[in-house]
């Protein structure tokens, strides 16, 4: 492996890690928001079903 290939590979790994570090919290937050909305819908359905 030449020096150039090593440097290009190292930068590629670094960029991949930065991309994951940027996206992972956003994906986790989107999942949490979706779970909150689903839970609120279930509770609203449960509450309206009990009243009827």
C-alpha cells in the first residue's frame, strides 16, 4: 500500500465517521419524536374509547 492510498483511506474513514456522527443523533431524535406521537395517539384513543 502506498502512502497516497493510506492517506486517502484514512480520510475516507474520517469522513464516514463524521457523517455518522452527524446523522446518528438526528435519526435517534426522529425515532423518539415518532414514538411520542404514537404514544399520544394510543392514549387519546384509549381515553376516547373509555368515554364512549
